C-alpha cells in the first residue's frame, strides 16, 4: 500500500482507511497531508498533467514575493530561517477540518492570544506515538 511506503500504518475498513501516523511525522496535520504522501509514494512523474478548463488571472501573491525578498536579504546578512511547530485553534483543527473534537495540548500563556481574534492556543491534535 502507498501509505505503508511513507511509514504509515493503514487498515482498510469498508470504504474507510484508518491511518496510524508515526509520532516523528509532525508534518502530518490534516487529511490532505496524507493525500500528499500518497502522491509522493505513487510518484509525481506518473501523473498526467491536465490543465482544467477555467480562466483565471495567474500570478504570485505579493506577500510571497515580499517574504522571499526579506528572507533572501536576511540570509545574506548571515541570519538563518527557522520554522517551528505552529499553533492553531479549535475552529481550524476540528470545525474547518470536519473532524470530531478530541483532547489537545493547550498552551498556558500563548503570546498571540492578545493580538489575534481567533487565538492560537493549541498545538496539533495528536502527539501520541
């Protein structure tokens, strides 16, 4: 099974797949992350490109252009980019992902609570190994 190639345990039950995510895979936060792992295991080179019949205005987001410029500028001055575990909230973890609520690791004193309306009080939904 493709999920097994990526280190996941998977059990098929009817039309559902129960996936056991290894504890070292902290990048797996949502079901779409498992879809990405399946695509990687299958091989991106095996997908046939298909341009959808839609009309859009393409272009890179201005914030991304600015962020890349600042990142490159700071790296040039000897700084190093560090990406840490992200915090989230109940709405993003459960409501928007349409999954049942479960217990969470909650931050006692989140720095962002005062500056964001939605709050970032919780880490990912599961840290168990």
